[in-house]
C-alpha cells in the first residue's frame, strides 16, 4: 500500500511539472480556434490533446490520493467535460470547442496545481 502511495505521489509530481505546459498551450490555442486558424493549428491542437490525455491518465491513476483529504476532482464531472470536448472536436465545431476549452477545461487545468499541492501536503 505504501509503495502505491509513493508511486501516486511521484506521478503527481510529474503532473505538476507538466501541467504549466498544457496551461500555456491551451491559452495559446484558444484564440487560434476562435479567430483565424493558422496552418498548424490542427496539429497543435492534436498535440495539446495528447498532453491532456496523459494528464487525465495520471489523474485517474492518482484519484485516490487527490481526493484523500477531500473530494477535489470529480471523475464524473471531468469525464463529462472530456465527452463534450470530444463531441465538439469530432464535429469540427470550433466555436463550441473553444468555449468548452476556455470555460470548462482551462479553469480545471488552472486549479490542478492547487489540487496536487493539497494532495501532497
């Protein structure tokens, strides 16, 4: 059990190091989606989603530690955001996608470091 907790803590540390990159990328790509897409916007978006997918895998694997003291991350709420983003992405609805990224995912990513800090404290 102690080994599992240690592995989860290490995974959260890695997530904490990686999360600012995802945050920066989201802030860069949202205006591109809502305004004039660049030549590489789709490629950049795909790259960001790979990073977000990795983050979600880490979050799912560390949910027990993240929510040990109090529920900070709701798996159901997070899954709902992902489903909505996926729907907007696959339907190529840039307006809806940008809105979901800005209003749903971005606030979560911004709070994630705080959740990690609390879990590791």
